[in-house]
C-alpha cells in the first residue's frame, strides 16, 4: 500500500504565498505522474497541476503563472508553490500519484490539506 501525506496548508492573506508538500511512502517501485487537485466547498474536485516522472508539467488555466509544481524523485515528493493567492484559491488541496508496486499499477490520494485565503 502507498500512502501520500500532504503538508503546508494554512491561512494566508490575499497576495500571499504558501508551499505545499506531498510525500509518498510504501513499497514503491516507481511513481509516474503526480498531481495536485483541489476541492472548494460545494464544488467538484478539480485538477490544479500535474507533473510527469520527467518533470513535464501542466496547469489549470486559473493558476497558470501563479502556481509551480516540482518534484524530487529521490524523495518521492512533490511540491506546489502557490503565489499571488486569491480568495478563490481557498480549498482543500489533495495530492494524487500513479505508482507501481509488485502488485502492479495503482493510484493513491492524500488526506488533503486546507488552504484558506482571507484578509
């Protein structure tokens, strides 16, 4: 079983910054794509950013130019740098990973970390 643990959320004023982390652990042979999603109250979960094993990235239009996703393959960890935060960025942010174990490919979600943007 593969576990994902997010950290770094919190309360920030508009215009501020945060850095989220997501670390994967378990009997991992390889991690392929990793991604950040978010879910605001009353809304569906949406993809924020995705990064491949080779560090190719893609972003939701709403966060392009403000958020940056990176990864450290040696640590099985991804990061999300959130800059120029807006109240509409308020949501629970979830990490997702596609991984390979001896049992084959699978997907895992983290427990989520709350990001609140408010003055």
